[in-house]
């Protein structure tokens, strides 16, 4: 993993842990807490899916450019 990727993963993991601890220490009932945590995790998953889809599109574009360059070199 690149250094930047490790930093981003660490920040996200820290934020998730901090949010979980804050929710656990809140005065909400167990059912309310479960609902909030599940909504929060669903939001994170939705956001991640969108970002990964965009990343896949970019990677596909880069792969196409590389293929074109290789074809130019071999021609």
C-alpha cells in the first residue's frame, strides 16, 4: 500500500471507531443506537460504492490509454 492510502485508511478507521464509541456512550436506548449505527454504516457503504465505481471508470480509461500507446509503439 502507498503511504497516502495507509493514512486515509487510518483516518477512516479512527473516525469509525470514534463514532462508534460516541454512539455507545450516548444516552440513547439500545434500539435507537442500533438504528443510528446501521444508518451510518449504510451511508458509508453507499458513499464507498459510488467512489469505487468512479475509480473503476478512471482505471478503465487509463487501461484504454495504455493499450492505445502500446498499439502505437508496436505499429
